[in-house]
């Protein structure tokens, strides 16, 4: 990384030097152009004045000797004098000079022509070039010093970031970058540390979840294996004992089956299998769900009532059923005999409200924020006594999030609970296109 940074610094210097050379060349060319244009104008005016002066002298009777003396005086010019159509004087052009311009001045009976040649090069361009080069050299030196200082300033924070990233890649989520150095690296370090903290928390949650799942599976497996062994080796000899063993095996097998089913649903949600959108009629959907839970409600002596609109929504029927089934199942499970559960489906212009109210045991305020966590229990013996897996509300929260909705809860210990789920009536507006799949036909 540092080798690349150093290489980058050198490339920056090369780029600056190349830019300086190009700039210097362009400046010289531009200066020469401007200087040539200015000199050309000045030389033309001077040559015309000289031509008029010589024409006046010729007209006044200047002889060949006088014209030769003027030619010697004007070493950078060539004088040509014509009278009556004949050349009476023709000076020699300067050797090794470049013709720049020609001017002429008439007089009575003839004309004076002057060819102006370039003068010996002046040091103005060279001086300007040297001065410009010196200034550019100072700029490059200052840029070099600045690049070196910047490299040294960022080296330590970059090294910390590299080390922390390597540790995180190997599974050490306690690694942190820190917040020191230039402002940009401070922001980078803060963002990285926040990410590492979330990964660390997720890793702890995952480990705890796996431990809880192992414990939840171990309980029914131990019960099933114990009573199955009792039946197999004849320890349960009497008919009452065998019936009890079979009953326990049935109950614990059901618990294990429900737990595995909930784990499968949660895994499918976590893997983002895609949202399959299709029109769902609220009233028939509610009637089917209530009919499926009617036997459980009757066995628990709990009234189950439905209120639903005769309207449609565009959503995933599987996820909607998952939300409703878990909320209604929980409500029945935790409502004492003689209580009631109200299941409600209402659609507004843009939103579907799914509501489940019960007259059950309720949830204390200090537990309401955590009951949607996986395998979280208000009472460690509560779900075991009622047969719940402890994953129902986690499934609800994950499904609601997948559909782009939100969930609210009002509950008072001993007075019941009121769960309200708000989902978009048209889930295609809330679910990204990449997360959708074509809906499969359903009966």
C-alpha cells in the first residue's frame, strides 16, 4: 500500500514537471508571438520614417556616397533607390538575416524602397524563459515538500485502517481504526468503527441465536428420546404410562416440527428469496386465515373475530399470511380462557392496516422493544409452557420489513396487546424491482 502511495507521489511529481514543461513552452511561444507582433509594428513605422527621410535627401540631391553612408548606418536594412525607372542605388542585404518587411517612400521622379531584416537576437526571451523556469522549479519543490508531508500525515491512519480491515477479514470484529489524522480519514475511521461495531453485535447475536436454537431443539429431543426409550425397553408397562409417553412424544414432536418450520421461514426471509406480488382480496384472505385458527381458538375457549374490507391490495400473499398467522397464533396462545382475539384488515388509499388485538396477558413496557428479537422471551418458561418457538415475532418483523412496512405495539401487562402492521397497499411502489419475482399462480 505504501509502495503504491509513494509511486503515486512520484507520478504526481512527474505530472507536475510535465505540466510545467508544457506550460513553459507555451509561455515562450506566446511571448515570442506577442513580441514579434509588437516588434513588427515598431519596425514598420521606423522603416517608413527612414524611407521618407532618405527620399527627402535624394530629392535634395544626395549622391552615391551619401546613400552608401546611409546604408552603412542602417546595417539591418537594405536601401534601394529608383529614379526614372532605373535603379540608381542598390545596397547589399545583411548576411544571415531574415527579411521581415518592405516599405517604400516616393519622391519626385522616383521611389525609395527599404527592406527591413531581423536584428540580432536579444536576450529578452531567454531571460523570461529562465525566470519562468526558476518560478516553476520553486513551485515543484514546494509541491514535493507538500506531497511528502501529506504522505507522512496519512501513513499512520492508513496503516491502522489496513490492520483493522485485515483483522475484521479474519473474524476479529473488535478491531477499530480510531479517529485521528486528517478530517477525511477521521470520517473514514468513524464509519469503519461503526461498521465493525455492528458486525461485532451481529456476530454476538448469531452466536446467541445458535446457542438458543440448540437449547430449544435439545429440550424436545431429550423428551422424545427418553419416552421412546421407555416404550422400547418396557419401562412404561401400564397402559396409562404408555399413553402418557405417547402424548409427550406427540407434543414434543409437534414443538420440534413448529420450531423447524419457523426456522425455515426465517431462513427464507433472511436469504431474500424475492417478493412475489399478486392481488390479494382482503375479505377472503381473512376468512381463510380465521377458519384455519378456529379449532385452536375453540380448544383454548377464546373468541376469534374478523373485520375485513371488501378490497384488494397488491402484495405477497405468502408474506402477508406469515405476518397474520404468527400474530393471530400468538394472540390465541397468550389469551386466557374466556378471552377474545380481534383480527382486522383495512385498506386506506395507499396503506393496508393489519391489526390483531387480544385480551390476553399483555407485555410489560420494558420488554416491548425486544420481543421482536429472535428467541427473546419475556418469561424463560413462557413459550415452553405454551408451545411457542420464540421466533414468531421475529418472523413478523422480518416479513414486514421485506414488504416495506412498519409495525406498532400497544400493550399493558394483564390487559392485552394491540399489534398494528402498516403495509403499502401497492407493494410494487415500496419493494425494489431487484427484490421482486414473478408471482406464481395460486388457487
